[in-house]
């Protein structure tokens, strides 16, 4: 039997402006669900979005200079969630300048309103502009930022577990809503955070929404690793990988699995999806709008199906994360043209077989770390 691949897409394009309206984003998410994609991602930052295609906002520019407005990714996907029922929803949430308590509650809330479809793409902030917007600390180097992000991931995971699954008892006769013995202080103390807990939100439907990390070529170089790969090895359920060819991707996935094993994980390591910037409708114009180090495809859906099939046959990755040049046009081509071609090849499912994001990724629901069984 042919091994099926995971397929997902980013909602951020390089040629479209970002409308500040809920219906626009909800329409994109519904479209992706029509294609039975595993999940969509929505990037976020404390910088404004670029005001023109391919135009970056200077890192020292004022927040309103050369930049358009940006909506909060968690809130946008929470708005889109009720209009869908299966597709995973993964916003970027930045750990820099952000308290992990707020991150944990926001993502747990998204998991509740989507009935178990939330994920978390970890981001960091290293620009002067973002630091000045908060005014609490100076910009830090990448190793420090990713070390802080690892601590944040640990705190968030503990906060999600701080309510046992059966902590809510809702006993009308006695007036008891929760069993306080099933709520737990996490008592985390580290160089960046000191958090007692517990959370104010019950344990999410998935237990812990899957954690995603993006890795590029420099992150995989032992001489250049700035801490992001170590975070991925310890905490990531999903890695969105930049790789130029199948051999590089296959080697990177094997290395990530070894790293995860050395970090004490027994689950086999994260799922690895290769990022591919795609232009299926001629939207990008000049090649140069893709993120640095990311594979790129410009052509027909049939050509992309052939390329994905070749990478998949080479066992290069567990799947692919497509970065459309134009979310509206290219995502439509993915759903209506690419997906049927992949199904004809036996590479992609004809319908959802599970309800949660963990189901789509083939991940089991983790037990809470504070249950009596885990403590013993």
C-alpha cells in the first residue's frame, strides 16, 4: 500500500495584501478544508505586514512606516474555526515579549473553540522595532531567544497539563465545579520565567496542541545551530523544514529523529514537512519572493504533483507545507487541481479520517504529567 503524505498550506502570500476582515480569512480556511489538507498556518509578528508585494519593512522603521496593519493570528483562526470542522489551525505565537501563561490560555482557548484542531508555530522576535514597541527589554541574539522559547514551551506544556482531564466535576448537588485536588501548581523556575500556575483554562481537548517549529539549513548545521534545533528536538511535534533537495531533507529528518531520541523522547521524533513556495498561477512574477533557503516550484499543478511524488518516493519527508504566492489563486489550484492528482497517485486521502489535528498527524493524545499514574 502506498504511504500517504501529509499536505498543508500557509495562508500568507507574497503577492496579496492582508485584508483586515474575518470573512477573507474564513474563506481561505474553508477552501483548504475542501481539499482535506491536514492544517493551515497563519504567520504573525510584532512588525506590521509589508505594504507591497515582496517589500520588507526595515527592522529599525517605526511601526507605521512602509507597513500595513496586521491582525492577531490566534484571533483570526478562532474566528474561522466555527465555519470548519476538520482542518488543523496553527497560528504563529511569538515567545519574545510574551508571557507563556498568556500563550497557554490563548492556544487552549483556540483548541476548545475548534474542538481539538489547534496547534502552535513557535516564533521569536529579535528586531529593534519590536523591542521598542514593548519597551521592556533590548533585542537579544538568536541563541538566547530560542533558549527562552524552549523555556516558554516547557511552561506552556506544564500549564496545559495543570488541569487533569477529569478536574471538572460540575456537581450541582454540592455546588462544586472542580476538584481542587486535580489542579496542580507547575512551580517552574528558570532564567527567563518563574511561573506557579495552574492555568485558568481546563486541559485542552488534545491534551497538548501540537507544537511546530520551522527549521532552515543553518539550523541543521552543528556549527551554526542557534538553539532552534535543540528546541525542535525536545518539544516539536511538527517541523516545517527548508531543504533544497530530497537528499538534504532525508538527512535532516534522520538527524532530527536522533536529536529527539537523545533528548529523551520515545515517540520517534517530530513529523517533518518540507516547505515549498509555490506559484501555480503566475502570481509571483519574478522568482525572488520566496523565503531564503526554501524550495520553490513555479508551473502547473501536474508538474507540482510530479515533484511531490518524486520527493515522497525518495522518503525525503512525511509531507509538504505549501507556501502559495497568492493564497486565493494558488490555494484554489491546490485544492481543485493538485489534490485530485495526488489522490489519483494514491498519495493523499480522499477524506478526513479523524477529527483533531493530532489525528491528522498520526499523534496520540498525551497523558497529563500530573496524573497519579505519571507521578508514580
